[in-house]
């Protein structure tokens, strides 16, 4: 975003915040920010730092948490992201208590001054509106820019947060937040937070599969692949815990039911990367064992019934049921994948959903889509142009549009 536009956005945010804290006027405020400001009324807007929980209790909880295992497995990538973008990254529990942080040089110092550190309580009742609190409360990704924060002490910040779910039980475990200074706001921030959340979910320890609160398994026999948003693989009602490459191979085989030669599969999976075919064969061998032998060779082909959410979205789009297609569309195809074929397929599907919405901007579908693609203003504008002036969804869509801009 051009610096002059960003500065104007900050000025508007400060003016809106000033009006709200002085006389309760809430004009030109996103609905989710207004709701959070209202919940923050028990906190003074001049609060200087978050309260700290007991250090020993926080450390004990963190050491016993599956999040600790997951973060330790992906911490190199988290730290690299923080250092490259001079961000501070935080992982919290369900109550928005920070459990782990890592920051670039500048942001680390800023974070320490406001207790954006392990033990810091960042729920709305403790420190007011922020992205961590909104994401934790709504179970949806959130961005809070500059003076959208309730506490004046963090008006110089922009924060992006995404909830982290246990893929087996569906239960919220906490949130991951990326924060930096307001002048470094970038449209990719929210998408990055979502990718980091999925990264942590994929690294959770495998022994959580026996949780009593596990989500209901698919009823149909065979292989069920959830590839949009968070990856999930089920075999005859039992969830398989596979690494990313194995899931990518399954996705490619599912999308090519006629089978693939080792050379073709290698090209679709790795592109021009210098990876040997023996590495691919080893991954396929592990997959074959996980599938109880139901993966043939020459060509590689799945020999059991397979259903995917990708095919379901395509089927619904062909039928013209845009609302159902958007409901089935959980987000990007395997976020973060570097498989050329899957990137291409993901782009194709995203464009297909977008074009269907532009042609038939169903308000409920557009509202859901805007959660997945918050900066796609053209779809929201098309919907606003198509619906009556008093349509009940109109204020929410205008809020989405204002947020994206």
C-alpha cells in the first residue's frame, strides 16, 4: 500500500478511536472492531502494558502443551519469518495468554515494553482490542491496524492473528499472531498468519489421534482427502497422519485417477528441483504401507475409492450452486505447497470460485468468501451493486470493504 494511503488510513483510525473513547461515536469502524471496543470497556484506553500471569504456571502449561511440541518442530521457519520481516511472533493458549514469542531485533524490544511476552494476557478484558483477542474469541483470522487497537500504547502496531485448531478434535488450542509497526502493513500479513497456523497444526504430535473429542470421521469407505485450507486424510474412517510430501503425492494421485509414471509424478511434485526419484519412491513406499497396499506401481495409481473436497467444489460449481461451492471451499489448496501442479490447480480453483461469485454474487456466499480472501474487493463491490439498498448483509459487506481498503 502506498505510504500516503497508509498514513491516511492511520489518521482515519485515530480519529475514529478518539470519537469512540470520548463520546461513544462509532462511525466508519469495522463491525468486528466496534464489537471488540465495546467488550474492552472494562479497560482504560491509557493502559500501558498487559498484565502478566504467573511465570511458573505459564511455563508448566507450555511444557505440557502439544503446542510446545509443534512449535519446536517448526520454530526455524517461524524465527526466519520473524527475522526477515522484523516481526514479533506469538503463540497463545485458548485464553489468549502468550506462551511463546520470538521477535526481530526492533520488534522484540517494543514487545517487551508492553508485556507482549510469555505470560502476557492479551484478551480484551485485560488489554483491550487486538488481533489475538479477536481471533481467539471468534475462531477466525483477524487483523487490527494502528488505532483500531483499544489501548493507545499499541497504536503504532499492526497485528495479524489466526486461530490454531487441533486437526483431530477441531478444538481451538490458541492463536498465532504476527505483529510489526503500522507503517509496515502489507496485504499478505493475514495470509501469512493463516499459513503459520496451518504449519503448527501440521506439526502437532501424532499421539493426539486418540483424543476423546475427536471430530466425526467420514462415513464413506475408502480415502477421503480434505485439501482446501487444512489438510486432512481419512482411510475407512480412520485419520492418517502423514507428512506434507505424502499428502501432496496423495493429492496428485487423487487428481489423476488414471495413474502417473514415476517421472510424471516427480515432475508434478518437484518441478525443476534437484530431488532424486529414489526420494520420491521412498515417500510412495511409506504411503503404500499407510494405505494397506492400495497404491499400485507402473503407473502409480490409487486402487480404492477416493473423494476430495477439490472435486466437490468443482462439482457444485458445474451445477451452478455457488453458495454450496463457497461453503465447501475451505481456502487455498494445501497452503504453502511448492508443487507446481498443486499450485496451478489451487490457482485454477480459486479463480473458478471467484468468477462464479462475480457472475452470481450471492450475499451469504460473498460474506463467507470475504473471510477467506479479505482483500478481494471486486467480489464485495459486485455484491453491493447487485443487492437492494436495505439488504441485511449490506452493512457487513461495507465493513469488509472498508477493512480491505
